[in-house]
């Protein structure tokens, strides 16, 4: 028999998930892929569908070895199921985000109480970094889902077990995380605090005897998930034994994993970088931490593994990602669900205080006032910073339409505050965050998409070369090829720009009257006749140009260009 309290909590969870769906799905279908990552994965996925080559992703004519293909597989499936719908590239992120929230709620319910699970999921949804990540078609939301599923299986086995099926599922999910991004293995770090706590005889832990083969089965499940992709890929690559495919194997298995971790060549940051990320992007969640420290200290005294297993794991991944020099803010988001799980048991007591709802209400009001104030200042005064932002997006009238969107996001917070009042300040904050995340994409996606997606750039290039024109790309970015209005020729992506240009000129000489080269302005070399170059505008703060058939000096040998790094 279901109690009235449990029935109410189930209803509350249903409303919460509906709210989460609206928040996370807002804007899907209103824009195309935006750099830096979305066009790359969408382009690879589309080429999979067009070529039927699923084991070896391609970016243009070259193999793409930077990431395993699981995300691209899912995007290709969504494109196929929806008939190439504009928003298909975001569906994997959407369902990964919703799945993560459901897993956190389930884990909180199983370890503590349904209300704790709801609190944990609400903490995750209210955190700015989580929603921002899920609203992008990157690889990280899917990685987050697999890692959270892995943690769910491991925690339920270690704290509510023995449950060997959940343990094996957790290890299998960690393996799927590996073939998504490579870092799925961090979920298995959860076994470290379990082992230490078991040795120290903490209460509440699963204890097994003579089950070594079952524990070893986790390693088998982990490797089996990886083998779903790795085995056929290796068999095919070594069966073909071409230099291109052998280089792909070397790159994706070693250069992009262990070598990238140990000797990072991009995104170099200080060791304390992630602490600053939490302060900037994990609002409002981190504001609760000072009030929870005494409760975590008490949980440590009581040796409560339900709090300290996820909390220690969170610290371990902070250390894991802080050790290499290469860091991105998005790397540590998989730690958020476990941090929320360690916070959630104490949220109910905090909400019963007088100061906590009032503080949340004040944060809601202040946030709304800041957005409205900054937006109004930029809209009316057009300061230098506002003009620079508007120029980068090629927005007219100093970007006044964009600043109206900022004002609208602030009004969303104020509406939430007016509806909920101070007594329900925590609900006001969550509602304000959700409404702002609905208003912002719906208002800004149509405004920014033409520039951000390079759709306008490619439309202008298509019109300029005429119906009989042929187009080649040099020093191109993925969104340019993705938005091409007609078949184009390209000469590689990671190849040196000078080599691409030499091949493009040779191609152009065969039919100079109809063949054009579209290139990044930085790739214009000393042989270009500047008066012949056709400016086609800026996309993502990069100016592009069209070079006609008579736009280069005959017999000229170009001077060396400075190499520009390729963003990955």
C-alpha cells in the first residue's frame, strides 16, 4: 500500500521531470550546430549516414581520431529517425541530461528517501554548469550519463547489496563511458573509498566472502563494453593495414588518451583552475557547501558511507583532472551528481530554517536585478564591451536585441520571486533558474544562429559564386562544411594551410572561370591579389573570403604562413 506521502512525492517527481524536460529542451530545433564542438560531431555523424562507414569516423576526407565514435553514432541515429531534423544533434544531450536527473533521484531514493532523491536531482538541475552543458551537442552530456549510471550501479551494490547485477551494470556503463570519451574509467574510482571504508570497518557497507569471481566479473563487463567498438575497429584496421588506418589506431588509443592526459597540448591552466570553475559556474550549488561542512564532519564522525563514498569520489575526480596541465571547465561536471547526493540528505533541515529560504529568495532577486541592470545599461549606453560583443556576432544597432534578451532573463528571475515569495525562496530560485534557461535560448537562438552556425556566411558565398560556380575550402572549420549549400571540394582539415592552398590552386586552374576558393582570411598568402578577394563576412569572429580564379599571381611562390592552431 502506497502511503499518501509517497504518492505526493511521486507526483512531485513527475512534475519535476516535466519541468526539467521543458527547461532542457527549450530552443531545440531553433538553431544549427555551433562551434567549437557541435559542428564537428554533427558533421561526422552526417558523413556516417552518407557513407555507411560507422567504425572509422571521417571529418571531410580525413579520419577523425580525436574521440571514440559512440556520440556520433547516436547523433547519426537521431538524424536518420527524424529525417535530418535541425535539432536532432541535440537529442542525445537532452536525453542524457534527463537520464542523469532520473538516476540521481533514484539513487537518493534507494540510499535515503524519495524526498532526498528529489532534492539531489533539484540541486543538479539548478546548477548553471549542468544546464549549460546539456544545452550543447557536445560529447560530455553522454559521458556524464554513463558515469552517473556507473556510479549508481556501484553505490547500490556497495551500500545496498550485494547486488551483483547492479555492480556489473555499473562496470559495463563505465566501459561505455570509455568508448564515449575515454574518461569513463573514472567511475571505477568509486571502489577506492569503498575498499578503504571496508578495511576500516565502516557500518552500512556490503561485505562479501568468497565472491572474487563476481568482483572479477566487473572487469569483464567493463572490457566487454569497450570491445563492442574496439574489437571490430582493430580487426578492420589491421586487416586493411593501410598507413591511414594504422595511424588512426595509434592516435585514438594512445595519443588522444594517455599521451593527452600526461602531456596536454591544449587548454593549459593552473592546478587550482577547477576551484575557480566551481566558484564561477557551479552557482548556486557551491553556496550551500559552507553550511554543509559541519554536517559532513558529523557524518565522518558517524562513519556514514552514504555521504562519504560519493564525496570522496568527487574529490578524487577533482584531483584526477587537476593533475594534467590541460583543463576545461566541462571536465568536472560528472562530479556534480555525486556532490549533490552528498548534499541532499541535509537540504530538508536547511529548508526548515528561516534564513535558508530567505537567502535563496534574496539570491533570486539579486540575480534578476543584475541581469536587468546589465542588460539595460548595455541597451541604453552601448559601452565599449557591449559594442565589441555585438560586432563579434555582426548584430546591428550595437546588439540592442541581444541586451533585451538579457533583460528578459532577469525578468524571469523576478517573476519567479514574485510568484513564490520569501517563504518558498528555494523554489523561487529553482524556478527562476529554469525560466531563465527557457527564455534565453528561445530568445537568442534565432538572433545569433546565422552568425554562430556560419549559415549566413555560406549563404552569401553560395550567392556570390552563382549557380554554375564550384567551391573549394581551405583552412576551413567544421561548421563551414556542414553548412555548405552545394557539393564542395576540400583538401584535408589538419593539413598545413599552405599545402591545402597549393592543391586548391591546382584544382582552380583547371576551370578558373567557375572555381572559387573559400578560406579563412588568415590563410591569404603573399601570392593573393588583394583587390580580387571578395569579403564574405564574419562567422564566429573569423573573417572569411572568396578567392576567384584570377585572384592569384601566376607563377608566384608564396611565403610561409604562420600556422594557426586547430581548436579541438
